[in-house]
C-alpha cells in the first residue's frame, strides 16, 4: 500500500511538472511580431495615398509572416538575432534592430536596402546595395527611388563588391555623399589594387592599395580636395597612399 501511494504521488508530480512545462511553453512561445520599417518608398505615412498605404501594409504583413512561419510556437528565449535575419534574405530589407518583448512578442526594425551600385552585365546591369550585396538586375543604371544614376562600378568581381562598398562608404563619409558626388568607381589591379573614384566635377581620386588604411586615405584625399581651387577640381587626379617610410596616409593632386 505504501509503495502504491508513492507511485500515485510520483505520477501526480510528473503530471504537474509536465503541465508546468507545457504552460511555460504556451506562455513564452512566439505569437506576435511587430515590425517597423525604415523605407524610402514608405517614408511619410501621413502623405501616402490609400494605394501606397495598402502596399506598405501588405509588405509589412508579408515580412511578419516570414518570421512567424519560422518561429511561431518557439520559446522566445531561444530566438537568436542571426536566425531572424535569415528570414529577410532575398527581400529588399535587412534586420536593423531586434528585441524580445516577453512573454511572446518580437519587435523588429527593418531597413530597406539602398540601391547604390550598378555593374554593366550583358545588355543590362547588376544592381548592388550600399553594402555591396546583390539586389536585382535591370536594363538601366537609374536608381529606382530617385531616378538619378547609380554609381557605375567596373573592374570588380562579385566577390570584391563588398570591399568596393566598404571603401565607397568611407569615401562618402568624408565627402558628405557618394552618389551625388561620384559617377563611377574603377578597380585597377596592377602591382597593388587601386580604386579610382570619378567625380562629377571632373577630378579623380585614386586610393592606392585600397584595402589597406582605406579610412585614413579617404580622409587624406578629402583634405587635399578641400584645399583645391574650383578650377583645380575640374581635372587631374588626387592620389591617396601611405608614405614610403610607413607613416600616415598622404594625398596629392597631379595633373592629367
């Protein structure tokens, strides 16, 4: 009889433990996803047409659905940001912020990938975003958002586009903009790998051995550019490199 009571208590304990675990699983399982968008197409909700609002809502619901399809019912504690980011591969958005809101909600911030670079490919163009990741193919090099030209890139392989984008971002940071300033980027592969920026004003900027000290060279190039007269900015090349004695980055304009 004593053993029978122990078995009953054991069964009850197991039942209560299982109920507790199931209850925790239900309470802390992902049920909701909130999405905020940083988007050029949907920048000003108050001034959007009903059609544009409907398109924005449809896109947000689609993005939410991708996350819920993968994580609905999963314990929120085990959700990792990198796994959520995978849900947006192949879309026009990347994960820019991730927060778990207990007990059962994910708050996500998404940023629209910025169409930035265009590489001539056959009869059209391969378009890349600001990070050098492939976006789409088009029959022209005009930006889909503002209609102005994307930055043309030549001499770079698909694998090198991330490096091109990295140096271009540093260049844009120093020159206060990229697409309004630069018409083309050419990657030259000689003894060293050089990156040449063709500016709309006429002058060129060559970053010598561009993977090395790129930020310092971009800053030196802008310092030299800022010191030039308006006439000097119409032609010539600013060559940014590292001093032969291994010192700081330097830049100097040479005539064509």
